[in-house]
């Protein structure tokens, strides 16, 4: 077969694992190793190796050397660690919890440096991303509702309510008029942006990135909702006096009585629509109602 390096014709022998007959010329040897590695991936790797893993190994074998990448060393690793004897010895080594050691494995275990067998040690990468930040339960979001508006600002009305009390008979009633406050909330867009090449997405699947986004939004929510915006000082007006307006802030959601908790119906509805009769949320009964749907 024709090697990737121009000017060299590389013929792979019947036994690609026999490296005793490699060409002496450096470029020819590199091309021969690449051809042998590709042959091993195609015909000699264990049957349980998936097609996607073979494709990944093939792309690796076809890479060219660079400043930080030794293609010849990698292709030697592919050939050596795919040898049937090495694969069988390694299986027995694992099955016996390290009690079995052959000469081939012992040579590989002499040192983890590349020159002393380190390239023969099988590698495993767990692509599950483990978050190391402090994290958050985002409890304020869990008890909060959502309101859709068509303007750039939400205007509401709040009140601490009317304070009732007991009085003696025939005494004048006190003024318990409530105080109203008009809070405003301006909507803001939460955002997070990351960059990934098509090659990286194709090779990794990008499966874990969604979890990173959800964690980022939870932490952004907690910060935005827990920190109050500065309240502007009202201008002094003649004839207007100050009065105390009692307010509150939730310091520990877990200690609130049940009557002060509001179920997040939007979140529950999203789970029910996705899981249907397989929904398992304590305190929630899942049912369906039939409606008419017309098709064209």
C-alpha cells in the first residue's frame, strides 16, 4: 500500500506485530508504523471494541508528528498493546487482581516512562465531568413563581398586611391601615457562552456540557436573587414624614411552615409532560385528560 509520506511505498507484512523488519530510514519507518497501526485497528483489535472507538483510534494513528505529539511512539503503542498475547495477559492480570504477571506485562510494568514500556500500559479516560465549585441548591428559585410580561419592567404591589389586635370594651379603635409598596423588577437575560470545534464535539459527544450550563445558571440565579439592589433615597417633600415599613427576608427556606411554600407548578408540569405516567414526584398525582385534535 502507498504510505502517507510522499516518496515511500510501504508494504505491511502478514504479521504487523513483528517490528524487527522496520525500515532503517526514519520517514520510511514512520510510514510503515502508521500502516501497521491502521492494519491492527482494522483487523486485529478485540471484537468488543466498538466502531466509534475504532474510528477514534484510526484518526489518532493518522495524525502526523508535531512539537508536542510523537506519532511514531503512539503507533508503536497501538501495535504493542493490541498484540493478542498482551491483550490476553492483561485480561488475566485484571481477573486475578494483579496476581498474574507475564514477561510481557512485567516489561511494561518496569517503568511508566515511554522508553521503558509506558506506552504499553492501556489508558482509560472517564469523560464524566466532576464539578469542583461550591454549588448551590438554588432554594429561592424552587419556591418562586414565574410571571410572563410583554413590557421591559414588572410593577407590583406589596404590603405587610393589616395588624389586628385586642382592645378593651368601649375603647376607640386604632388605625390599622396597611402600607403599600410598589416594587419594580427589570428582566435580565442570563447567558453563558462556550466555544467548541466541530472535531472536538464529534470526538467527545459534548454530553456533559448541559450539566455545566445548568450549574452555571443555578449559581447565577442564587447570586442575583439573594443580593438586593440598592434602594434609591426618596427626595424630601414638604409636609411628608417618614414611617416605618416592616419587611422581611427569607434566611432559611427549609424552616418555613408549609402554608408559606408555593409549589413550582411550571417545573412540575415540565417533568410530567416529559415522563408522563413514569413521573415519580412525592406528593404529586399524575393523570391525563383527553382532548380532541384535528389532523390535516
